[in-house]
């Protein structure tokens, strides 16, 4: 079974390029180029379209349970934070689109017309303990004087934007860097001398857009043994590195090692072996984590892996009317096929961080996981859907990224708790 197509970054890419695209009207040859690109990308997703979709029904045993702020105790130290379920929470989210001014337009679901708010009133409840409510002052005191970077695609950025909102309750950040395409961002919290970065890297390894007969195919040539310098050069200045990536791996990509083609993902060429996205994901995470362990200037770095974040189109694929219009979470038993390939990709990532952790101990490096996959499989209600403020692709739903505020804020509650346990 092939994975659900993923267009999150494709959306992002379209919006970043929006001005360019509009300018194309006066440049017909470029317009044709854009159309060819668009059609190619469409066909790639058609090829990858899954044959069936997750179907859910609603049934919540825990609707009336409550959660409260807990002081972490001894029991909390050992409990598995990531095994649990969502329970009712009467409290309002920690920030709103008024209190947080940095929510990107595409994630500001309420500004873009989302009306239902019930999805904001759920908390993650680990089976054996409680996940403390995010406390910005605890977070800032742990990371005082340090640099934390989210390294990956637009979902890494999504988590950074959530953290920015959560921390803004305590201190106003100053923007210190933004590149022209807004893919790299740096914020500084002067009172805590804390630096927060988003480093764009679609694949973690070196990748070059694949061009055939002068046209971009939408696919990439991936060099599985060459680390993407966009993050590698910054690594010595980073204390906490949070890695995530996966969605770009579902395109028609070609895989290289030592400069030689070793196979592809979904290329459908008779003489090239299709090794599948799982292979490419495994190899790139292995390469990234090995690079950290081999890096002479990076001793003492804490590396976290944020596991696969599922895309949740229902009633079709992203380009065949698929949407995500649920307004409440689902329970574990309702997740179709126990998460299917989403869970497989999560397992691959977890195996690689575990492998790195064993080696890292000898190098003074720490590796840990933000294992969000299970929790997010239960949150098909947390996506922007039609409410991502798109002008260019009207009618298309975004069932990949997450609304702010929304269930993605729990990722930063996991982050704080993991950092607190290590502190
Ligand atoms: C904030 O959300 C409300 C709905 O809760 C919406 O009406 C408003 O446009 C949004 N405002 C901003 C500044 O995002
Ligand atoms: C802020 O932190 C950096 C390390 O991230 C350190 O080099 C610098 O001296 C600190 N500045 C102050 C004013 O403490
Ligand atoms: C590229 O162009 C050649 C010559 O026109 C053609 O035979 C070939 O099929 C094209 N390849 C693709 C992938 O379109
Ligand atoms: C695969 O076959 C195509 C068409 O015959 C050719 O252009 C290409 O170079 C071949 N690739 C490899 C790796 O042999
Ligand atoms: C979601 O998609 C299905 C199938 O295309 C459609 O029947 C349904 O009306 C859509 N829901 C909304 C709220 O647009």
C-alpha cells in the first residue's frame, strides 16, 4: 500500500512563490513551464493516491474527565509520555490569535473562517501520569543562554510557530534574521538570552530539484551520504536540535550514494529499483545523526527527533476533493489499520534515533524523541482544512499542517517535559 500523498510543502511552496506565479501572466513561456510543473506534481500525487481512506466514528469515553496542572513528581519521571489519549479540557488555550501576533496567516484558522472551537478543548493524557500544561517561564529558564533549532520542513516550522506563541506569553521575542524566502528564521529572547531558529531542510541531506528535458519534475536527486549544509554549518552553535522530516520523501525522487544512482522512490523506470520512501527516510536520518556523532565541535548537543506527523485527508486525496472537516478527536480504536504506513515511518525514525543514542553516549551527545505520531493520529480535527487562507488553490484542503492554536501545541508540552527531565 502506498502512503497518503503529502502536499504540505507543496502548499508552502505555492504560497512562497505566489507573487512570481501572478507575474507569469505577462510571460507566457514561464506560464507554460508552471503548468507543466503543476501537472507533473499532480500526476505524481495521483500515482501515489491511496486506495482507501481512514474512516472514523465518534465515541468518547473520556469526555467528562478533567486534567489539571500537576507538579511533576517521581512517577512522572519514568512514565511514557506518548502513550495515552485525549481528554476533555474546559480551559481555554494558552494563547489566541489576539495574544499571539506571530501566527502565520496560513495557520490562523479562525481568521480564515474556521468556526468550530471544540477542538481546542482537549488535553493529552499519558496513561501513567500527566503532561504538565506548558509553562513558558520554566521553559525559558531551562533554555536560558542557549540556542534551539527546529530543523526540517514546514511542519518543523509549524512547531516553531507554536512555541513562539507559547513563549510570547512570558517575553516578547525579537526577530533577528529572516531570509528572502522566509525559510530561515531566527528569534531572540533578550531577557533569557535564548535563541530560537527554524532551519529549512526538506531532506536533511543534499537534494537538487530534478530537471528533465528542461522542465522541473517536482522530484529530487537525493545524496544520501551528503549532509545538507543549511543546518550542518549551524550545528556547532546549536544546543538543542529538533529534527523532523518525511513528507517530501513521497515524491518521485532518485537516490544517490557516493555519487552513484542506487535506486529511486516511485520513479517507475524499468531499470531503476524502487527502494521506497521508508528506505530513503531511514538512510537520511541515519546520515544526519551520524554526522552529529562524528562532529568534533558538537559535543554536548541534545538532539530530539519529532516523529512522523500524519496527513489526514478523508473522502479523497488532496487533489480529488479530499478534506478534513472533523471537529473532535477520535479514540485509539478508531484509527484505521493501527496507523498503517504512518506508523511504519514512525518506527523507522524511532529505530534510527535509538541507534544514534547508543553511539552518542560515548561522544557525550544525547538523543531523545518527541513521539507525536500516536497522539496526532487521533487528531484529524486539528488541521486547517479549507481554512488556510489560500487564494491560489481555492477549494483545496490542507490536512497536513496544524491550526494555531491547536493540538500541535502539545508537541511543545512534550518538548518542555523532555527537556525538564534531562535538565
Ligand atoms: C481571531 O479569531 C477570530 C475568531 O475567533 C476572528 O474573527 C478574527 O478575525 C481573528 N483575528 C485575527 C487578528 O487573527
Ligand atoms: C548569550 O548566550 C551566548 C551563547 O548562546 C553567549 O555567548 C553570550 O555571552 C550570552 N550573552 C549574555 C549577555 O549573557
Ligand atoms: C525528453 O526528450 C526526449 C527527446 O525529445 C524524449 O524522447 C524523451 O521521452 C523526453 N523525456 C521525458 C521524460 O519527457
Ligand atoms: C534507464 O533507462 C533509461 C532509458 O532507457 C536511460 O535513459 C537511463 O540512463 C537508464 N538509467 C540507468 C541507471 O541505467
Ligand atoms: C468533504 O468531501 C466530500 C467528498 O468530496 C464531500 O461530499 C463533503 O461535502 C465535503 N465536506 C465539506 C464540509 O466540504
